C-alpha cells in the first residue's frame, strides 16, 4: 500500500505517532540485537526446545529397559533362612530343647529362550526411541525454519510497503505544489489522502504480524519474553536440486519409518516372548543347615527343584495382547508409508506450481511493471498523465511485489514441508545460497 504525506486530522497524527513508535522500537531492536541466522536458530532449538528435550528424556527409559533385559538372569535370586525350635520328651525323659538352622538360595531359570526374546525386544525399542528422537529433531528444525522464513517474508513485505511510501510521498509533494498553483483539484488531493490512509493501515498490520511472527519464533527457541529475535537470511525460490524419485527413496528411509520398523520388530519379539512364557520356569534351590539334637548335630545340604504345572493358566491374555500390538504396529507402518508417499507427491506438485508462478512474476510481470513505474513517474512530472494514472501504476507494481513475495513465501514453506515429509538431508549452504 502507499503512504502519503498529506494533511489529515488528529486521527491521522495519532496513527502516524503509533506507527513511528513501532518503527523506532523495531529499529532499536535491530540495532541492539545480533541478527539470528537459521543455523543459530537450529542450534538454539536443539539445546532448549521443550519438545526435543522431552524426546531426549525418553531415552533413559529405553536404556534402562535394555539394561534390565541384558542381565544374567531376568529373575533375581531368592535368599532364605530357616530357624526351627524343637522340644522333645522321649519316653518320659526330661524335656530336651534344640534348634535347627538352615540357609538357602533359590534361582528361577527361563528355559524356552525368553531372555533372548526380551533382550531383542528391548534393543528394538531403544533403536525405535532413537529414531523417533531423530524424527522429533527434524520436525523441530522444520518448524523453526518455517517460522524463520515467515519472519523473512514479512520483513520483505514491509520493505516493499516502505518503497511504496517513498513513491507516494513524492507524488504527494507534487500534488501540493500543483494545488498551490491551481493545476490540481481537490479530488486529486482526496484520492492521495485515501491511498495514504490505506497504506498506513496495511503497513501497521504488517508490522503487527511481524512482531507476532518474531514472538512465535522466540517461543519455539525458548528465548525470554523480552528477547524477540532479529533474523538475517535470504529467501531462495530457485529450482530444487533433487527429483521426485530421489525424494521417494529418501522417504523410504525416513527416521519415522525406521522407528516404526523397529517397533514392529519389537512387537514380534514380545509375541515370541509371550509364547515362550507358556513353558514353565524352573526354580532350583540349594540350602545348607544343621539339625538334630546338640549331642548328635548333623550337617545337611539340600537341593530342590520346583516346576509349576501349566494346567489352568497358559498365558492366553499375554499372547493375545502381544498379537494385537503386533497387528497394530504393522497397520501403522503400512498406513504411514502410504501417507508419506502421497504427501511427498502432493507437495512436489505444489512446489513445482509455485516455482512456475515465481518464475512468471520474476521474468515477465515484475520487469514490465517496474518499467511502467519509471515511465509513469516521468510522465506525471511532465504533466502528461494525472495522479489517478500514477497511483494505478504504482498500485499494480506493489500488488505484483506482494504476489511475488506471497508466492516466494508459499514456495519456501512448501519446500520445507516437502523435505520434512521426505526426510531429505539437504546441505545448509545449498539451501540458503
């Protein structure tokens, strides 16, 4: 929109004062703060983002599960002691008291390979957790880049609006001179005033959106509320270096799918474990002690073996639950593969369409409108065209710049979403060159 330096009422002065205050605040923040690059934002997010930190904390549980499953025996040994007091009075003889003592240790052994299944399941769970941590890291990085790009687009939009301000102010000065000379009418002045007011509103709205976008970027970076970041970077809307086939290959190796594969394998091992648990565990015990009266004390060593009989409960509930979890893991992985492939193809088509839009605006529309602006400014100064024609040309140019920046912004957001969906590992310097 255009902003003119025309006369107005108190409302105009108040609006101008508010807008000047906002501009000064933004300028002071830019001067005081070091510009934040995308790489800096990624580092801050990986160090402080709450979602990523929560995912990292989940590693402890998976690692602890693996340590338990990797022990020599899954069941802890049992230590027992036995103290028995006896009283005897054989054949009417005086009562005789004595004590018997025993101490033993018991260990339960799994004999159907349960330890191996349990350890394998824990290893797969840990691998899945690590893959999900990597997936969360990629999602956080993509979200940071999207918010970062939005800030950049809004800054470019404000720059475009400010360029329009300069153009309309120049026209406004000419209007005032021509009105003083009686060459322009009050209608021209009113047209310029209305255009200026619309421009002020648009610039104020964009300024508010920029502040909101910076606050959202600060939130995901976990920055203090009073530390609104100022960003530095470029918007790249060039053709991508990858192909759709390369993206689909990358999507098949995406960390999310690898995590689902590990979870499916863990579910397989847990089903094997539940099936093996039908075979009863064997408990061996070894105890030593003393018995008999003191005058004929005997030392003994006792070996015991106990096996539960699987007559009434054969772990049907555990097997059924494990089978259900396996089916759910398989269904989730298959549906995720289909969804990711469809998402990649859809985003690729949208990216290609946006690239063509940006190309047309850059190569055809934008140069012609820029030339029209120069020609119309010269013609207006020479009195060959009126103010209305000048404002029309300037508005067409500004609308074209808006269309271009909107298309670039959509292109960047779509590219980020596409690379996230495909799990594409693009080089940072290639992205931002």
